[in-house]
C-alpha cells in the first residue's frame, strides 16, 4: 500500500480541504435529499458492488487500450479521448503516448458504461434529490494517471451544458454523480467540494484547467470526501467542486454521470367499464 512520507503534500491546489472523516454525519445520513439541498451534495456508500466495480474497471481498461498510442486528443468509436498534457489543458500534446486525462461519452464505446445511464438504482437516487423524470446527458471516465495526473480546479458542471439544458435544470432539477472505481483520497487527488456554493447560482469566469480558480467561490465549506470503490457522491450541477493532482503511484478512476429533469410523465387514466 502507498504510504506518503510525513512531509509529503497531497495537493497544492486543494491542500486546505477539510478531510471528511467516517464520523461525519453525511456518511450515515438517511436523508440524502436534505444533505443535497443544504450542502449541494450527499455521499452514498456502496452504490455499486465490488463485482460491478471490477466489471467497470475491465471496461475502462478496454477503453484506455484503444487510446494506448494517442499523443493528442481524439475521438474513437464515438468516445472523446483527452490526453494528459503537462498542464492539464485540452488540446496540448500528451505528456507521453497513451496517458489519458478523461474519456467523455465513454458509453458510446462501452456497453458496461452505457448500462449505468439507465440503472434503476442510479435513476432512483437522482429522483430522490428532486429531479423529475431524469434523463442522462453526459458521462465521463476521469482517469488521473499515477504520478502525472493533474488536478481539476474549482468549477461548476452547469457551465458546460447548453442553455436548453440549464433551463431544464431550473425547471425540473438536475443532479450529477461520481462513482469511485479506486480508493480516492487526499493522496491521489480525491474528490473535493465547496459545500453550499450551489445556492449562489452559476458563476461566470474563465476556467483554466492549469490554474486553481482562486477567489471565484466561497471556499469556507471546502471538504475532501474519501471514497472507496463503489462509493458515490450525488451533487448539484451548480456545486463548485474539483480535485488535486495525483502524485501517488496509485490509480484514481471515477465514473461521472450527468442528469437533467424533464416534465413528469403522467400515465393516461384508464377508462372504467360502466357498472351493470
């Protein structure tokens, strides 16, 4: 097991996060919606079984093998591959061939990932936080390669969707989900949130993946959420979140799914036969 030295620094960007402990209320909170509405996020432990996680790991291995020689961003079988550049910026050359930062719309090339889009447990979770008739719009595999994977500065996912989808979120709700395929914590660039920032609406700023988005959001609620394989975090599309780099020798892979709401589907009334 990787053991950092006592003077190791897990993250230059996210180093001041409060690391969530197992005694934190959200680990055991039965009221997921209450946490979601108050903080903008909620932890769901063991959403997937270890067997399901193993299946997804194999699927991710197959996807990454397809991009094993990439030195620049590319589309393969409908999935959009972004290579890991030295800065983390899109469009720059890979730090070395085949090192990937993320794969967007991986479901286009992987049945295992595609099945998550309509998984009843996931859809019920999204519905439980107030999203009406949820429908999938985006999926990603965030890879953050060992030793070279760069961080994701603070950002809101709502900034990356079309205006029609923003309107749908405003009217019918929206929720995003990350599911850990590996242990994710402060030593390998774990998932971090700025609790409460969803309530402030969408911020307008220039997002630079090589920076840290300083001063854009209220960072008083900064929290790192350790995740074990199969654990998930459901969060509001307006919640500011991010992660630090991965200086460790360990993998840190997450599956991300984005959902927006739609008008409720009301089944037609069934006509009753007249009484005799």
